[in-house]
C-alpha cells in the first residue's frame, strides 16, 4: 500500500540541497504476518494508520522534526511512528521524487 505527502526541507551544509525546497514523497508499506480470516490486516485499517502518521508531516517542513532530514532519516522517523501503531512487522520505503528512496524493516530494529 502507498500514499503521498508533500513536504519541504533543506539539508544543512549540503552544496545542492542546502536551500529550502520541496518534494512529493511516496510512502510505501509492505506488511508481514500470518493470514487470519483471509487477510493479514484490513487495508482500511492499514491506510488509517499510515495516513494518521503522515498527516502530521504533510505540507510542513521536515526540518521542524529532524536535524538533518535526509530521506534515510525521514524513513527512520516514519517507521518509528508507524511501529507505535502497527502490531506486525512491516517494511517501509520512502521515495523522494523519482528513483531516490530509502527503506527500513521494522523487524530489524528489534534485533
């Protein structure tokens, strides 16, 4: 499942990305778990959880939440927030435009 948000950011000290600019971020989540009652999770519940987290950041600056808002750090932040809401392992991929992305696996953070 995926959703989109629009956010601004700048990377302090970065020669190209050091000035304020924005992106449309695609946020993809892949769930892992046992099928019970025909599904792992109802997509409506998954969408509600994802949108609940993303709504806090949409049309805002990542710099208000992260010291260095690289796509890697954005992915880690969103993954941590989702982990508080989801009761099963998942993989999160955050796309910063076309062809640039970072990915986290929630089960790896527990190891």
